[in-house]
C-alpha cells in the first residue's frame, strides 16, 4: 500500500459530525442576516490579482506576503481570494447592482492567506462577510454593529468585547501620517526591523505592531483622534449614541487601525480572550473610497467579516457531537427483502420528510446489520425478514429503550413510526 496523501499545511478537512455543526451555525448566521434584509452574493474564489492589489493596499501584509498568486496557463496573474470585500465590490460593479440603489449583501466561503498556521490562524479559513453599499450615514454603521451583537446572542457566545475607532477621512489621515512619521523618525533606534520597514511605506501599521517592546513608544505616538475633521468626529459620535442607547458595551481603541488600506471613518473589532493571540473573531469598517478606487461611481460603504473557525472554537462543546447518523435504520434480511426495504424507505421519506432514513446496503447477517444499526445512533430499526414480507408486516425494534420490539401492519407503519420517533 502506498502512503496516504495529506492536506496542504494550514488547510483543514471538516468531517462529520463537525461539518453538521458548521452547517447549523452557518444557517443560524444567515437567518439573522436575513432578518436585517441582507441577501447572498456569490463570486469566484479566484480573481485577477489586480482586484486585490488595487484595493487591499500594496504595502499591506496581505498583498506583500500572504496572497496565493500564480500564473494560469495563459500567463495571467490570478490570486486565490484572501478576503471578500474586494471581490464583492468588483462583482457589484460588474453586475451593475448599484443602479438599483443601496445594497445589503453577504457572502460565505473559504479565503486563503499564506500566514504561519497556528490555533485560530489557517491558510484556508472561512468567513461570513457582510457589505452594505450606498449608505453614508452613521445609522448603517450602528445597525451593522447591532446585528453582530444579535449574532453573538443567537449563537450563545459570551465574553466578546467590542473595540471601536474612527480613521477619519483621507485628509485627516494624511495630516496624522505626517506627524506620525516625524515622531517615529525621532525614535528610529527604538523601532524593530518590521516597523522601520513600515515607517516609509505604511507608518499607520506600526500602531498595529504586536511587539511588546514597542508598546510604550506606540502609546506616546500622535493620535489620529487629535487630527480628525469635524464630520468624521460627528459621524463617530452618532454611531456611539445608538450603541449607548442599545446598551452595547465597547471601548474606543485609538490604536485600532486594521490590516487593510481601504478603511475610512468607523472601524471595529469583536475580540475574545479565549483564543490567545488570534482573538479577533469579527472585524470591519467603513470604506467610502473603495468603490471609486475600483472604477465605480463614488459610493459610501461599510462591512465586516467574521472568521468561522474562530467562532466554532468559541462555541460550547456541542451535544450534537453525538447526533445520530439517522433516526431510522432499515434492514432487509436477504436480497428479496432488501429490494422491498428500499421501496419502504422511499415511502417513509415521502410520508415523514423530517426523518432521516438509513438503509443498510450490503450482504451482512441480520446480527451484524443490527449491530451497525445500534452504532448509527438511530432510535429505531425497521426489519424486513421473509416472514414479514409474506405477511405484509414489518418489525420495529426500538434501539433506545422505548419499549419492546413489535410487528406491525405495513399500512399502519407511519403511525407507529411517528409514535416511536416522537418519543425518541
Ligand atoms: P480581516 O480582519 O482581514 O478583514 O478578516 C476578518 C476576520 O477573518 C478576522 O477577524 C478573523 O476572524 C478571520 N481571519 C482572518 N485571517 C484569518 C486566518 N488566517 N485564519 C482564520 N481566520 C482568519 C477582512 O477580511 C475584511 N474583508 C472585512 C471587511 C468586510 N471589512 C469590510 N467589509
């Protein structure tokens, strides 16, 4: 036998029953998004590299070090999407969705970043992303955050804290940037190599450094808040008024800058202490300049994305882990009975669509079929032997202590099943 092949490092399989759990969580999330009028948009996993380079920012870690970029057979440069916002805006523009006015959209699926894998950080990970386009006011910012708070409540997640900041307009950021460069240039000897590199290319990102040695220096740096224009300040205050009124707790973190360049005004992150260094489970903000930058008519927009792996890690250990493979396990004693059993299983699926029916396929003895039925976790085994077949009956064997095995008439089967499975 040759060696089994393995998945690529940082990319994971999701097997049953964990995949069932993912599906349920995704359904819960998309149901809540639907309550706010968000509709699904789907776009390709691969885009031309330009889509990301033009939007996320040339000097960001994502574009510089983390993208899966390759040439296809035509020599075109393509990239596996590292995030969804850029693709979403590209798709919105290409399909002319903004002609119909504002858009509230969500997407769900794998993203790819060549980061160093560790707990909560993978090379293929999954996001649910939300983008609201065409709305300039603080009301949509606040509504998005209220929606995230509802998501945590529905998912049963506690202990997430909200951090907020405003990045102002490009003009206020330019002023701040000048002062920041002057400040850090005055302290060059204290900067690490990464920060020195950022100083010329993207000094705001120095504020994002996780190096503890830089903490004091960063705390003393000029703060963007002191350079904010009046409109950005008012916008931010208005967001806070709604959150305060709704009783949503948050801290304003002036150092929250985000790792993508397209943001302006409101930015936010939901953070947990339970996942160590990879504690941000949901992050986003306003990106009023991006649609214009990507070739559309200037359109305000805001969105966020949550990392599903991180969310799943936070969920309490699920009882569903022991979920049965099916509720009803159907067994035919021999080949003739199996043919009848398959037809019977179809009839059960017609009559009781909520019941999952697993037919034993294979030539095993009755005993080993029953063993397998038990292992499946099903509540009831339906057994069709030659006697039953001849008599127009079936045997129902409760597997989870709901009484004795019984023989029932074929025409009364559904009633009996309802009784047994209802009680299961
Ligand atoms: P982001 O902060 O890069 O933002 O990613 C959003 C979330 O995706 C993170 O908070 C985290 O939960 C998850 N995530 C990111 N990288 C990884 C990874 N390597 N492994 C596991 N989870 C990860 C964006 O992607 C923006 N597009 C969000 C946005 C939408 N802003 C506006 N609209």
